[in-house]
C-alpha cells in the first residue's frame, strides 16, 4: 500500500509552477479547508483517480506534478458545480482548467481529449466556425477509431443535421491571426 | 425589442430545431433577432482547455462586433452563452487581461456588450403573463422536467439571471404554457456532453443518471435550452437504454419548440420530426389529455354554477316562505344536514378513537368517551358535529365529566 505521501518541502520550481497555475485560475488553494463539498457534488468524481478535494490537497502540499499527472483533470467536465458550491470561494473548475493547459504544455495529456480539442480548434482556425461532421471524422481518424458513433452518422444526415461542407466566414484571416497572436503572447501565462 | 443574434455553430447543424423554433419564438412573441455579422465560433470547451487567452479572444471578437450594434446579444446555446459571458467578465473586470485581448484582436473594446440567454429574455424581459396571453393550445397535463444543465446557471458571477441550485426561469415559462413543471433533483447536474465523445466511460453514466432521475420523478419529457444537452439526451438515449438495459422513451424538447407549439405552430414548423427519440406522439397525447381536461373543467364549472343557482333559489324560496311560516325554512336548512349526520354516526361507530380525538383534546379523557359511547350518545354527537363543532365538543366534554362522576360515585 502506498497511501502515505512522504513530504519534503516544496522546491522553488514547484512553488513557481503552483503560483503560475493559481494566477491563471484566479484563485488560491490555501483557502481550501478540505471539507470535501466539491467532491460530494462532482458528477464525475466516480471516475477520478483523485477526486477534486484531493487534487486541491496535492496542490496544497506542493505535489503539483502528481496533480498534473492525475487522470482527474481530464475527467473533469467543466460543469462548475464545485466552484459554485465551495464555501471558501476556491474556483476549483478554473484550477482544473489551468492544470489541463499546463499539462498540455508539458505534454502530459489524455490523448483522446487532446485529439478532440485539436480537431475542434483546427476547424475554427481555418474556417472561423466549427464544422461538426468534419470534426467528428477527423477525431475518429486521428484516434484510430474510424467506426465510432457510425450508427449515429446516417440518421444525422437524413435529419438534415449535418452540413456537407464547412461554413466559412469572411473574417477567416482575422480569426487565424487571433490564433497566431494568442500563441505568440503566451496565452497560458 | 431587438437583439443581436449569435446562433452558434449548432443552430443549422445538430441543433437545427433550436434554430427553427428560436425564429418562431421571436416572431410569436414579437421580438427581433438580427444575426451578428460574420460571427466566429466561440471555441467552446476545446478553447478553454487549450489556451486561456485564445478562449477569451475568440468570443471577444464577436463581442466587439456586438457592441458596435448597440444591442444586447442573445445566444441560444448554453456553451456559447457561457464562453461569451466569461470573456465579457474578463473584459469588464480584469484590465490586464482586457489589454491582452485587445492586442490579440488588434482592436479596442468598449466593454459595453451584454450577452443574454433565451431563458433570461423569456422569463424576465418578456414575462410569463405576456407568454401566457399568446398561448392557443395550452400544454395542460404535460409533465415536464425543466433541465438547465451546467453552463446556463454557473458560474453565478458570470451568469446570475437565475438561482444556481434551483433555477426557475424555465419552470416559469413552462407553467405559462400550461404544463406541469415537476420537481426533480438533476435540474442542474451536468449531462456529460463534453465527455461522451472522448470519454464515454465517464459521460454515459452521467447521462444515464439525468434520464433516470427525470423518469423516477414522474417526468414524461425533458425540456432543455441547450443544443449540447439536446444532442446528448436525445441522440444518445437509445445507446444509453441499450447499455444500461433500461427503457426511458423520454422525449426531449427545446423550450422554444414547446412555446411555438403551444402558441399554435404545427410540429413540422419547428422540426419535431427531426428528433431521435420519437417526440410527436407525446405532444398528441398531451393534446388529447388537455382537451379532456378542458371538457372536464368546463363540466365541473357548469355543475358548480348550477348548484350555486339551485342553492340561491332555495334560499330565495325559503325567504319568501319564511314570511308566511317558519316551518318550511327549517326544513330547507335541515335537509342537507341529514347526510352529514349519518356520516358522522357511521364514523363514530366504526372509528370511535379517531373521531373522539377530534372532540376531546386530553387523550385520557378521550379514551373514556370512546369506551363509553352508546347509540344515544353517538346520535347526539353526530347531530351536533354536523351543526356546530364547538357545541359537539362541549357535549363530549360533558359526557366525559358525567362518566367520571358516575365512576367516582361507584368508587365512593
């Protein structure tokens, strides 16, 4: 059993990283007194390795790498129930969000979620709008599951719910530049 | 009333019925929707999962266009609504971030935009009374679970038009349409729409629980104001039924579809036939039940009116008769009481403990009376109870006192 955590003082790097994540999330983990209300209301906690309260605890203890590797941050559905209910005003959902981005930067990532996000943003960057059919196809192909949800594709078409071609907006170049400038300005800061 | 309209990427794709019924809703209620010029996708969950600045800048481009129109911007999709409110909040409250967003957009922002949800417009800007006034075919007897999901009501500091735990705006609208808005516990639970594609092992149980709670709470349909919730609850319901071996047959509707239909639209006009879970038959059932309820209500009203008339006539007759003789007046008044007296007699005989408790507060004294009731006392009490409860209580009390005295005498 490896339940106990051997604590050593957080390193400067860990402190810096935590401060960065907290700043981006606009919240402080030290406010948390571990009541567990976030976990109690979390609709996805059943599937998490570390439920929300424990993720916060890892951060409080300076164990940010372990938190960034937790599957939990990719299981979080961003429904914001935790943040809405926290009696200490910790914005847990925003922290999860900031940690996902941090993990993404470090390449620690749930591949399927990342593939979906990439496909989604690729669409917007090139057309200005999301193209649902193209998005699902691209996602299925890049994740090696070409027949996923196939039984839903045809009924979607017969109901007139799938466009054959992506909609392109006039300001495509403008949108492309937004992507480029956001990346250059280091949006994750 | 006029709004800039941000339909979002699903309004002519997976959420086509939402787009159709939104246009009808605007027309019926008399507000105007002017599509935002050359709008772009808000980036949704993928945006804020990837890059914060990008996730704020994408909706901010739309807000910049919207603020130039001088109108509030309405978006039907809960995710679009949430992302635009997030960006608005950052622009208005975080000067440092505002500057960064302006750099990324390469334009200046006034920070005057206001993104509103359709529920906010329906419940607050138009109001239940005005909606009810437009209803032609009320959805009487419809048992609807109003489903708000996550992004319309949370986070409160970004949304704030309704209660985050027990929101009411959709309930108010559904009641104005004549439906029953049932109470249930998953009103604001997340349906897992963001998870079902990439992590079905997480998303499916979330979806299952929402459907199950609605059904167990007595809902016959679920109403939503979010195209992602719709897609999830409707398109994936058959898969969930198979996976969890449980039938739901739960039709899902957009609140705008039901509004248009209650105000006289045909099902086809708002795209009911495009749903995955058959949704037309339930609307027919509601129509039939509503018609029956209407007939029953009319019949009851007519009967009540006839009764009132009869009574008034009897009183008038009694009054007229009372001038000549007192006797018929008494008869007229005593007549309906006979039934009551009989009912009290039966109750006192069959259920003495319960009935006596109504007359005597003290349990010990009540017991004495209950065990000593005879035909004579029952007749007397029943008569008094039918006429005047206070008198009956006094009589009951007297019986107990007499009984106690009798017992005391014996002991002496």
